[in-house]
């Protein structure tokens, strides 16, 4: 199990480019901060245990031990009730760029601390050879 220190993120070059473009349109400050400090790698070199855009991840809440499956998506595709979580949400942005075994941490709108450990990546576009998602 890994402890995450702010700034320890790895993004694919495609995700970085698309998120940078999204930032120019929406300007969420927290995303801008970690985009600046993220390590960027070729999409073709992305390890299969890395959470990338459109990845479907299985997480376990660190407090309740509730297990759920979430897909990290762009804001227009978000449907939280269906497990489609926007990358601009606190949960989505905290998961992106982490790896299996890492623990994502975020604050609720009410300032409560939350966390979830990534226990598995059920689907990652790059692992299937899809570099266009």
C-alpha cells in the first residue's frame, strides 16, 4: 500500500493535452496545480496499473470499506449514479494518475476528508491498445 504525496502523478501525453485544453475552458484550480507537477509519459508506455482517462477502477473506501467501481470520464459524460465520475470532481481528480495500491484522498464540499484505495483496474484504454479515448 502506498501513501500519496501531492504531486506524485503520472499522466499520459494524450490525457495531459486533453486536460490542459479542458482547463483553458473550465479553469478548475486544483486540476491546474497538479497538471503542472505531473510526470507525463507516452500513452503507449503507460503501465496497465495506471489510472488514465476512461479507466474503470475498483476502489475501497478507507473508512467504511465499501467497495465500488468508478470510471474516470470527461465532464460531459459524467453520470455519478452510474459510476461515471468527472475528472473535474474531487473524486475523479484524486484518482487520475495513481496506480493500483495507491490511496486517493480528497475533501467533500463540506470539508470532510475522504479516501479510497485503488484495488484493481478493470479496464484501461491504453492496456487494450486504444490510444484515442
